[in-house]
């Protein structure tokens, strides 16, 4: 699928494609007029609509730190909503639209 097709289908999945649905039209129009699809797909409102709240997922998160003993990394657990976890993973993905495509 082309990037435009992926984004269009993702917006349709998240918001539906209905001329009466102003939110879907705003997102689609932002893409079509060149506002930038990253601004659309990386927004919290899009992620919530696309993946939903779901059950909280406990993730291992690393924290870098520097103190008087030196630098290091600590690990801890953090609970994320379903949409937060996917948004996090998509942001880190080399190809965010391909990440979205897997969930269409």
C-alpha cells in the first residue's frame, strides 16, 4: 500500500469516513493540504481513536542517569494504556506508516 493509502485507511479506521464526522475530515484534510502526516499519526487523539484505551500494559522502561557516582541506566516498570504503548512503539519505528499498516 502507498503511504497515502495507509494513512487514509488508518484515519477511516480511527474516525470513520463520514462527511458529517468533522474530526475525520479535519485529519484527512490536514494530510491532503500538506500539514504533515506525522502531526496526525503522532497525536494522542489519533492514537486513542485508532488503538483504543484497552487494558493497561506494564512495560519495562529504561532511565539514563548521571550522579556523583557516574552515569548509568536503571530499569523500572510503567503502566501504559494500549494506545500509549502503540504510540510509543510507532514513534520509535523507522517506518511509522508501516507500523500503522500492521493494524489495519
